[in-house]
C-alpha cells in the first residue's frame, strides 16, 4: 500500500470544500512545496488553490511555479492580483517570466509594472540569452568607501529588505566597483569604522557578456554567495546569487548529458515535453547517425566474398563494434566532462593523448587476451563451434586490440578538437565516436583476416 | 603567441629570488587562485611558495589545495605551522583532510589539535561516508526562543567570526530544532523583539543519515544558504553550507556521467588519476559487456546458413545495431537524468512507458521510411548494389522499426526497474542497454528475413 501524499490530503480537503482547514495547512508550508502542489493540480483548481494562499506566501510560491501554470494563473488574475505578484517578484524572476510568456501576457505584465521597473526589465531583456547580464538582478546593496559601518547598517536596513541578497555589499566609486564587504565584516567592526578600511579590494567579478556557465563556475570556485556583474568599464550593473548559479550548473549538466546521448537539449522537464516535441529532439541525431552508417555497410559489402567464404567472422562483428564503441565512449565522456569542469584545458591535448595511448594499450591488451581465452573455451569447447579456430580467435583478438586502441585515441582527441574549433565537445560523445570507430574496426577486421587467414 | 600566465610571472620572480615583489603580488590574490598556483608548482617550490604567503592568506589557501600537495605541505610543516593551519580550518575541512591523509599524517594532525576539537573530529568521522553527517560542520550559531534581537547580535558577534556561516541562525529548545531566523530578519527587527516572535517554525532540515545528494538537492530546491542536520530526535547536530552542497552536486553529476559511460566512478580529476588506475576504472565494464556479447555471436551463428545464402543482410547489421543502441541510449539517459533530478518518480513508470511507446513508434516509423528510401536510392542506385532489392530494404526497415521501438521500451523501463530494486539507475545507461538491444535486434532481423525472404 502506498502512503497518502500531502497532495492527496489537500485535494481531498479541496474537493470537500474544507477551505479553512486547507488554508491552515498550506499557510504552514514552504513556498517551494506549495508550488509543487499547485503544479500537480489541473485546470481551474490551479487558480482556486492559489487564491486560498495567504498573500505573501502566494507571491513567494509564484516564483517557483512552472511557466505553464504561471501562464494559467496570470490569465486568470485580475490586474490587481497581477500587480501584487509582480511587485513582490525579484527582478530577475520577472525577466525570466517575461521571456517564457506569450506576447499578450507580456503586455499585461508590462502594463502592470511601474515605469522604473519596466525600464530595468527592458535593460535586462537586452542582454543576450545565456549571458551573465540575462541572469543577474540589479537589486544589490552598494556602499561608498567613506561611509561608516553605522551608516552602512542604516542603508542596509533601509533598502535591504527587498534585495535578493544583502549578505555581500559592493563598494563603488563613480559607479565603478572598488571593493566588497560582507555583512559579517560589518557586524564584527565598530560602528565608526570606515568602509574603505575594512573592504576587500580583491573583487572577483564577471562581465555582462560572460556565459552564464562561466558565472556559475566562478561563483562555485571562490565559494561566493553572490558575484558582481560589471560592464566593460568595471561599473557594477548587477549581481548573480548562488541559488541561481546552482540552477545554472544543474541545467548545464543536463544539457551536456543530453548532448552526449545524441539528444537536442531542451530545458523542460521530462513530463512537460510533449510526445512530438520529444520526437523532434531525438530524431535529428538518429537520422544523421543512421545515414552515416552507410560507410560500415559499404565496407562489409566490399569484403562480401571473403565473408561468404568464412561466415564465422560475422558472428564477432557485434562484439568488436560494441567493445570499440564502449572503449571510445569511456574516453570521450571523460574528456568532455574534464573540459567542462576545467580539469582539462586545450593546451593539455598532448598529455591527454599520451595518457589515453597507454590506457588504450593496457585495456586493449587485457581485453584481447581474455577474449582469446573466452573464444577457445566458450565458443569452441562449450558451445561446440568447430569454425572458431585459434587463427579465427587470433584475428578477432588482434582486431579487438586495434579497435580499443583507436577508439581511445579518437575518443580523447575529437572532443578537444571540437572545442578548439569552437564546437561544443559534448556532441562528440559515444554515438558519434561509435560511428567512426565502427568503420575503422571493420576495416581492420577484414584486413587482419585477409592477412592471417588468406581468404 | 600565448599570453604569459600569472603562474609564469610568479615562477619567474621566484626563480630570480625577487621575494618581496612575489609577496606583494600574492598578498593581493584570492585564496582559491593562490591554491591553483601552489598546485601547479612542483616539489620543494610548493612549501617555499606557501611560506611566502601572509599567514592568514596561507591558511585560507590551504583549504583549497589538492590533497596531494596538502600532504607535501604537512610533511614539511613544523608543528607550529601545522597548528596554525588546523586552527584556522573549518571543522568539516579538517575532517575531509584527515580522510584523505595517510595514518602518520593523521596522527600528527590529531596531536596538534586541542582535545575538544579532536572529540568533534572523531564524532564527524563516525558518520558513514556520503551521509549528511559526514558533510556537515558543527560550527553554527544557535539562539533561544526567549532571547532578544539585541542579545542575539551579541551572541553572533561573540561566536560568529569563526563560524562557517552566520547568515542563518538556528533556534533550539533542549537542543531540539524549533525554528530558524535569518540575519536579515534580525537586522530589520527592533532590538527588543524576542526571537520566538520572528523565527520561522517551518524549518527544512535533513537527517544525519540522509545521503549527501539528498542534502544538496533539498538545499537547492528551497534556495537555502545552509541546511540544518538533525539526529533521530530532531536535535540539531550541524549544518551543511551552500558551497559544499554545490560541490556535492558537481561530484554527483560527474559520477552519474561516468557510470553512464560504463566507467567505475572516481572522485579524482583526470590528470590526478594514474594510467593504471584509469585502466582499472574502465576495464570491468568493458570485460563484462564484451563477454555478454557472446549472445549476439550465438544468434548470428544460429542463423549462419541463412546469412551465407543472403550475404547482403550482413551489410546492414552495424547500422541496425547502432541505431537501436542510440535510440535506447536516448531514452535511458533521459530517464536516468529525470530520476536523479526528481522530475521522474518510481510511481510514474506507466506514464513513462506510455510516452516512450508513442515516441518509439514515431521515431521508428520515420527512421524506417527514410532508411527505405536511402537503401533504394543510395545503396541500390548510386552505389549500384543489385543485391539490395525492395524485399531486402523492407526486411531492414521493418527490423529498424522493431529495434527502435524495443530500444525505447527497454531504455526507459530498465533504469526505473533498477531504481525500484535499489540499484543505481545510472549503470543502466547506453552500453548496458546496447548489449540487450543488439541481441533483440539481431533476432528480429533474422526472423523477419526468414518470413519475408523465405531463406
């Protein structure tokens, strides 16, 4: 028996119109959990449930809700409700919202924001997608070098409440970023201390045009709670907070994994992507890889007569191809991940190749030896196939060695090459490597067979 | 021409013994960057460079340095230097250090810590690896419900400086966790306000035994800067901070990606893993998958006579196998990622299968149709292979449809099945799925060929 979920309890209360109990339960919940419940409801229930929430919880939960239900909600909102929600949203969340919504909703949102906010929204919208500028919020606390700690606290109290983070304050001079001071520094300094004395002038910042992945990894590398975003003249224009950076890292990881699996990436969760859309994300690479398999077909056709003379060779084609593909996939995926974590740089290409050559020799050697024993023991003796002679086993195992060696070499060098010419290394993962390695493996197989078996 | 790197500048100054310039440059640097420089130096330079750092920067940088160089440094440290570093390290970093070091170094570290710290270290070491307990730090600020905001600030000032985070304070009663209050709440409340009035009683916490991945995803889900860790009786024993959670997410992602690529995961970066060690991480799955390819061999051997009668069929084996493998890989990787992000739950199994069935039918259909055209146009007309008849094309394309359909079905259900029985779904990725799909594809191929071609 499954446990009754909180969602079921809430929907039961809702259907039985026990609204006061429902309100009491939801008021105790966390905004993220409330958002989950609302997302799981359907149709009209979404807006009805949302309206049962205490006002502040409702606006907080709104930011966590999926864009599909956000759209439903906004469509049902009165202008006053919409204004209340938008007022409470952080600016970067509003911008995210606007980017997801259809034009008529965007118009309604912009109509319900004051002119200053609208201006800020438009500025943020002008930054290229996936840039630091598009990710940042302009809501941060800035101090001056000649302010005292006491004045700083007054400023934080005055503006801090609505700011997405106040735990790091940025010190500016003529809008240029000259230092940072943490709330902890302020708390442990005397009231008369001047900011210029306690600020850290060694500021880690990113540029508005930097890729959001760079922003997230920089923030992670230096263990920051927020990172300032500056323009070309080192003027601070916003900050990116750690929670947004964490989301970026998760999204980028998902994107890399999808690319590695030959899927065109999508930023929607599995069940939010329709069947046809899923098909569209998967078919391009499947088609391309299928058509490029024409080469393997041509190689086999070229050696058709030889294969007819020694049909036993066919039985080991799948094993050779799969082992080559797996060995190449291991290398390519390791290198792709290393590149994306910054463990491997372009200039490391020779060390990478030299290492993979040695790993390839050992892996290929061990696999070939084990396979030789396996073919004579299992295929010849146990399964009783007299066609599996020592010569056949030798041909297969030599090919195995060559396939693994070449696969490791191609698997490690192609992703680095891709990065060097400006492509995303992640698309050079297993499926792509497999197609190339297959062709080389088959060629090697037939040439070794010709040489050793005189067919 | 490459740019001169900061590392080269520093090493040049170092070799020319310009120590005062060197000190001046390094004093301006961030601890994480200093750590990078020290890691890139070799042998004796590591300790010499480290000793040139201002004391506080040196201890901060130490926490960022790789364990290999940390060991070198500790070996070279005097007892006094060691004590200074350990005193400044956060407790969870000290525990990480101890877990990485050989026994003689561990003894030296423990000898140079006071008895209270030693006790805390031993407690932390007792938690299972990868648990919340092993990740947390016991250094947090706790308040009482009847304290005033003024008293709270006094407490934070008194103990806060050495705490890893003070931005969230935890309210306890008889050590049980009853609420949280953020520094922002404290700053915006009047000094006389009592904590019990402003604290949030809806506390998100994790248990000491929870897996560290659960800790990290919970923290990310609720956008927290730190998450409290409680024991079985809801007594707070530590906190996990957002920077550590971010590292966990990155590590877990790497681990998942490695498992998906049939590699035994390691937590070391690429260049820190030796050739033999890399071989050991890669060979087990290669061997297992190679041996399990015996089945595909057996299937081909079983249909050998038929294959000899119609050798043209062999040419399409690689394409069928690769397409099936790629199609299955797409599904399995999508489902594995969805499971790990929490987008997909075990109870969604039927919706997943129903969706993949529909995607499989469309993908399989499109691939089969395109392939039919491609075989007749490219293989028969352009490449002039008369053996590729419409019947052969039909056999290949029907198999293609079956292979893609079955691959999607197996690709989506095996990871969920693995999770249901307590295995890590990530090992059910492409290489594993490929092996199974290969066998089914070949069986389907030969059976369809038998039926349609009467061979």
